[in-house]
């Protein structure tokens, strides 16, 4: 009997306590968790808004007008916008400094920031053909600003349309009670 009690206790401890995992088994889930965290962080990285894109293009055009080259203008303009845009522009500048062509570096920028694809196309085309870049970038910036303005105007106009239903639901019952019901009651009294 005295032998059974320790045996029962050790058996219950063995059954209810988790087994000590080996280190190799721990590494694999940690890597999987780390990959999931990195994927979520990549999803959280936001792209630049149209206003931030316009600010970046405006600053780039200003640097180009001052006589700086493409990589210097990109470097000076990279402080505008969210961290993702700054990181992408800095990687483009680094790639150019390491010897990658302007087209290849800007292609990676267009892939990571789709709203800058027209900008990347203009800069690459200008670099290949030797055409002046400042005027093209200024016209792109004007187009971007017009798009921002028209989008804001469209949103403002849609507020008026969306506000009609709640206002109608608020004022229609009062109109019925104050205008239509007394007329109907007056008609019923005259008939009866």
C-alpha cells in the first residue's frame, strides 16, 4: 500500500504535467510565429496618401529645379510622407549609388508604391531620352493636385445626398402631424 501511493502520485504528475519540449521543437514554432508577425507588420505598412504623394513630387520638382540630380533630389525629398515611402525612396537612392540603373531602381519604387508609378515612368523616360524633367514633374504634380481636389469635391457633394434621408426621417413625421392631420380632421368634421 505504501508503494502504491508514490506510484499513483508520480503517475498523476506524469499525466497532468506537460512534457519538457526539446529545443529543436521550440525553434520551429518560434520561426513560424516570427514569420506571421513579419507578415502582419508588412500588411500594416500603409501606402502614401495622394496628398503625401503630391508633397513628395512637389519637393522633388523643387530639388530638380535647383539643379540637383535625380538621386540627390530623391534623397532630399524622401523625408516627406510615411515611413514606408521614406524607406522605399531610400532603398532606391541606395540602389542608384551602388550602380543600379535609374530605370531598375525606379521600377522597384513603382512596385512598392503603386501611386508613384506615373512619377517613376516620367523620371525613367526623361533619364533615357535626356528630356528636361522639371516641367514633366510639375505637370504631374498639377495633375495630382487636380485629382485630389476633384476627389474632395466629390466627397463633399456626396454628403448632401447622404444627409437627405436622415433629415427626411426627422422632418416628415412632424410635417404629417402638423400639416396633413389637421387638414384631414377638418375635412372629416365638415363631412360629418
